[in-house]
C-alpha cells in the first residue's frame, strides 16, 4: 500500500543528498581557488567533429613534465606549473630571483566521452587533446592522461 509519508521521507533524503553534494563540491572549489591564486587561465580553442572533441590549450613557457591532465566523463582539468630562476653573479654583485606561476583550467564536456581513449600531445607550448565521443552512457571515472 502506498504511503504518502514514505514518499515525503524519500524526497527529503534526496534533497539532503543534493545539498550535501553541492556544498562538498563548493568546498573543494574554494580550497582549490586558494591553492591556485597565482595561476592564470590559459587560452583554449575547442573544436567539435563527428567523432571527437579537439582541444588546444596554450601553455607558454611550460615544460611537458610540469603539465597534469585529468579527464572524466564530463570534465577536463589542466594544471601546469611554471617556475623560473635567474642568477647573475658579477664582481661585487649578486642577483638571484625566482618566480612561480602556472596555469589552471577546467573544461566541461558533454556527457558520453571515451576517457580511456583520450590522446594528448604537447608541442611548442600547445597542449592538444583529442577526446573521442561515445554513444553509450559510460560510468564516470577520473584518470590522469600521459602527455606525449
């Protein structure tokens, strides 16, 4: 027999879960914002073809080893650290400077990509990412991508 109070309890649980997920993700974003204060958002070109999404990210002055790329069903996350050091020594003169900065960007993707088949290449300060489309619903997961 259907009980309207059971239905109200179910809706209440769903609302609680929805708010909990919202505030948990918001807290993660605010922690991330403090960590990435000095990071800039890199420029990006995004193209859509019948088979894939092609994303090109400009990361000037960044080494390939300093780029972290994570892909999930609905999001691409790019982090790149950039550090430089200048040291000049002359007679009676010493100059030693260091700078740290970087890039951070998230790009939302439409649902249904094949994150296991993501290809990436870093060349001349441009990170090129190819994300194949999928017609099936795929279980969401997060993975790091090796940059070629």
